[in-house]
């Protein structure tokens, strides 16, 4: 229908040591009433397929460790974890 069932925000970022780009996925949101229907997976699959079609091989998604719902989701769709830490500045 006309209800928004999810959204995703991502940015292509040029790499500093090569001519390649990486995909930084900033936000994936599916309202609670639409979760567990494959919408998040479909959004991610579509985005990753489009990125690969553009030659982008690396996608990064920052997730707070205590957000177990997100951690479990990204693991379930094939994401691999990294030991990289993010630093925030005010």
C-alpha cells in the first residue's frame, strides 16, 4: 500500500589507497510492525547487489554491540564482524 515499510541510507566513499569505493551503510530501519517479514533482508540484498554492479566489493555497517537485535540481523544475513573501533568526536 502507501505505508513505508522500511528504509536504508548508505554512502559510497572513495578509498584513499586505491581507485575503489566502499559502501558505508549508515541506517537501516524497519518499523516494528513490519519486522520479521524479510523487508530488512530485501533492502540489504538490493543495496548490496546494486553496489556490486557498480564494482563496490566492501560494505561497512556500524552497530553498537549492545544492539543485539541489529547484531543478530547482520550476522543472519551473512555479515562478518570486524575488530575496528569507531571514535566519536563532539
